[in-house]
C-alpha cells in the first residue's frame, strides 16, 4: 500500500509542478490555485506512507519521483526516454528499494 501512496504523491507533485510551470511560463494565473492544491495533497500523501522518518520517506519518494518524471516526459510531453534516462531511473529505484526494504534495528 505504501508504494501506491508514493506513486499517488508523485502524480500530485508532478501535476502541481506542471501547473506552476504552465502558469509561470504561459501567464495563466487561473492555474495557480489548482497547482497549490495539488502540491498540498502531494505533501499530505507523504505523511501517509508509514515511514517513521520524514527523511526516509523523502529518500524513498525520490526514486519513485524520478521514474514518474521520466514517464511524464514520455506520456505527456512526447519525448522518448533514452538509455541514460532509463539507467538513471533504474539506479534511483534501486536506491529507493534499498532504503524501503532495508532491515531496521528495532
């Protein structure tokens, strides 16, 4: 369930940041409110990941965010990821998995 929450957080952060991008670059002031709402939901979702440390949640999320950003680039911007994008995303996910699944002393 935590991974679903991390991916949902990524969707809201990328969506919110893209709305900011569009508002700032396109001059559409109406996009600021939905952007801020999306970013607020993103931040709240990270609190639901079940991690005992904000820093650990952020570290795990970082790998997932990189993968989601590459998917956004491909799906919404129409830019095909190259091998370096995929290698980088794979390394980031491997790091996130180590942090997420690593044994913890109680």
